[in-house]
C-alpha cells in the first residue's frame, strides 16, 4: 500500500481504544448511565454523518438524502422539530448518542445485529463490496489479498459484518479508518491513497461515475441493513421509528425515496462519465455564466441546465442534428419561434429561452406533484411534449400506478409505442422510451455536476441580482 499523507495519520489512533471504552461507545453498556430523553418532547435531536446519498446539501442549498427525507417525514408526522448536528466520523456519532447528546444517530450505518436493542429495524438493504484502485490487478477472492491492507470505515457496522471473514484471513491487514462517509473512502481508493477497501455496494454504485479510478472486485459479505442507532432509554422512540419504517416499506415510501438517490448511476456508461468529467474541466467555464444567468431569470438550477445542454449538444453551440434541431440547447424551429428566439445558434438566447420553457412546463404540472418528480416530469415533457406525458400519466392511473411519481410513469411512457396502448391515447403514438433515457442521462450528468461544481459564487449571485 502507498504511504499515507501525514495529515491522515489519525486513522490509526482509535485502534488503541480500550475494550471498556469501546463497550461504552458501541453497545451502550452500563459503564455510565446516560440521561434519558422522553419521546414526547418538542424536538427530535439527531447526529448525522453526511454523505452523498444519505444527507447532503441539495441543489437549492436545502438538505436532501435518504436519511434526511425519512427523518423529516417522521418528525413532521410526530409534530417534532428536527434538530440536526453533524459528526466528523462514526466514532464521534456513536459517542455522542451514547452520552445522550442526541436521541438518534443516522447516516450510512449498518445495523449491528437483529438482537441489538440499540438499533432500529433496517430501512434499506445493501451488500458489501471489495473495491480496488483500478491501476492494480483485480483480486478474484480473499486469498488473492493475503498480505494486503484493506480499509473499512470504523464503527459503522462493517467491522461486525466482516467478523468471520477477518478471523478466517489473518494474513490480511484489516484497517479501520475514521472517515465521514463511504464516498470519502472510495475517493481515497480512486486516487491511490488506499489500495483496497470494503464499502456498502449501494455506495460503490452511487460513486461509480464520480470517482472513476476504482472498481468493484467481488462481494464481501451477505446483505446487510442500514439502520439508525438510538440512545439508551429511548425504547418508545425506537418502537415509534420501527413502526414508521415498517409502514414506509409496506406503502412503498422507502422504495420511492431510495429511487431518488440510487437510480442515477444506471443512466450513464462509465466511459461517458469520464468524457463528461473531462468536458467539465475543459469547456464548462465557457458556458457557466450563461447557465447561471438563466437560473437567475428562470429559477431553474444552473447545473441542471448545464446537464440538459450537455445531453443535447455536448456544449457545442453549433451542433445540428439530423432532424434539424440546432444550437447549444437543440431547439426545434417551432420551439424557438414560440420562445421568441430568432437565432438558435446564439447560445445565450437559446439557453435563456430553454430555461423559460422548462420553468413553464414545471408550472403546468399539477401542484400536487412534488420535487424531485416534478423536475423529472418537466424534463420528459421537454423531450417528448406535455401531451404525450399526460397520456403516460393517464395510462399509469389505469394500470393502478401512481401518475404523480416518475418511477411509475417511466414504466408507462415506453408503452405509448405499442398499438395496444397508443390506440386509446389522446395524442396517439409516441416513442416513449426516448424521454425515459433522456431523463436518466440528464440525472446522471446532473448528479456529477452537483458533486463537482459549487452552487453559485456569491459575487456572481450579487452581480446577477443587480442586472
């Protein structure tokens, strides 16, 4: 393994924690009785490990993520104010919850075991994967890693899940590290700071188009459950959370929320993601201000507009397709005329017009459709037209699916190419598979931009406000 930089040396320190201290921090024994917090109180205090799928700053600067969405809903149903603090690593989170600094800890934690009373029921399933720096030879199994160092995030439950494997392979140097998220650990493997690591397979999938120099070698352990850790004395809270999570699974809420944050990586080949990242470094600067100006005028987030423009033209202002659409945003003649665009090859005017058009489409959707589904619907309409989108929503309702969820309507859109279905559709035949692929690719590009590009420089925001 390559030498670690000196400022990362802290990852070795916690290996010296005494057994008694570990007992207090991890299984909340009676070493010291923490304060008991009643369930019926005006706030729910949570310590969070931030991460790109669990809890992060969303496009508008507001929090987003699977854990965020679930806990926000639970708190709202209970009439509780959700008060959040953030931990730098899992050890700090566990320690804070053990001391009663918060009632709950959340953010990419694996349930210690089904009989452990400190944990809620699982709310999402994941495998564990061995990942490696792609400059190295791909290991086929554990035996190929004898003598190697394998990192995993300490105090997250991964060490417990690997227990029997660690015992069976004493020649491997197992290295628990204190990093805030799986994404941080994957990033270190990708840049070559760490050669091998074990991470949740769902996190590896979500990072595949962001960190390009790592790959999955093989599955590390049977499926595990993400869960939340609950402070001692909080049995009523744990029971309430278990009931909420059980209902959320039964009603499909868990699946819908997970789809928001984990369906992105499938929309883009990894090679395309690499080309896109090269383009971000090479040509995005030329258009960033145009996209940000369009955001200021339309309210459509600039990185989403950049993702649309890349999908449409690869940021080529002179692009012309075989069907006659032209320019940075690939406007048709009729669309450009309707938006008052005289020259489709003028990138600024085309971008401002496309942003207005997308904002108009969002405004025409029923008010009950919430974000992010509202944006995905608007993108589909941008690609295929509002009429065909409405036909797909009507079809979804007939098929007992939810017409207000993108995850359901994307199943019915491709059916509009089948005479069995389009014969009764108001707007007839449509190549409904196109908007599904269109939205998937834009979501993939957008996800990469969200994780690589800042929202908007404050100075530029102030300048745009004065225009």
